[in-house]
């Protein structure tokens, strides 16, 4: 896992602003993918933790 850096922005034209929005949307999508992966791993770990150990009777 790595930090989710957000790109800097200093648009001067509408075209610059459009490009900045596109870059931000992509950065947010990459960050969301990392969050989903971590959540999935945590859910799997929680499910394994809740299962009783075999031979625990």
C-alpha cells in the first residue's frame, strides 16, 4: 500500500482546469482501488478470525 497523492493544481485556462479534473478523478480512482483492496483483505481476515479453529472441541 502507498499513500494516495493528489496532484497539485494551478489552472490558467479552461483547458488546464479540464486536465486537472481528469488527473484528480484518476488519482481518486486509484486511491479508491487501494481502499477497496484493504477493505476486502480486512473482511477476509475478520471472517477467518470468526471461524473456530479445527479440533478445538
